C-alpha cells in the first residue's frame, strides 16, 4: 500500500465506494447508448454523449487505481487486478479508434471491453457493501 493510500480515512473510502456504486451503472448505461448510437450510424448523438463521459471514465480509473484502499486483497481484487491492463489497452484503443474515425471499433471496444470491466468493478464494489467486515470499507 502506498503512502497516499495509507492516509485516506475510512469514512472517505466508504463515501467513494457508495458514490461509485451509484455512479458506475449510470456510466455503463451512457456507454451502452453511445455504442448503440455508433453502431446505428447516429454518430452525432453518440459522439456528443461520448464527449461527456470523459470525466466519468477518469474518475472510474482513479477509483480502480486506488483499489488497494477499498478492495483489499480478496478474490474480487484479484479479478480486477488481472483485467486492469486489458481495460487500459482498450481505453487507449478507444482514443485511437476515435482519432481514426473508426466508429465500429469504438463501439466494439465499449461494448466488449470497457463496459464489461466496469461491470466487474461494480460487482466487486457491491460485494464490499454486502460484506464490509472482510474489506477496507
């Protein structure tokens, strides 16, 4: 655990987990709409919504980066840890696809890489809320 992680109070961690548990489904819903819009050639709508998700994706990444604080070393943490590099690669792929105007690839990355990983993290968060005594929260 890094020095930064050691200084984060438990109440702040609980608040972040509660906020994330409410926010991640909305982020997933927005990304699902974006992927659908791009697949169905509603590029203007899909790209406009994609532009608004940037801050949400950054916050998601920050939460996962600090997973040692809120997740501990349970089995869910191992799954998130294992899938994190693939998620980062997919996120970089979305930037490349956007730059190349390859909206089919962007839609596929959202549908098959980004959204499922957010779901994995959300499931881990929800598990923490159900069994908080076994984790940092």
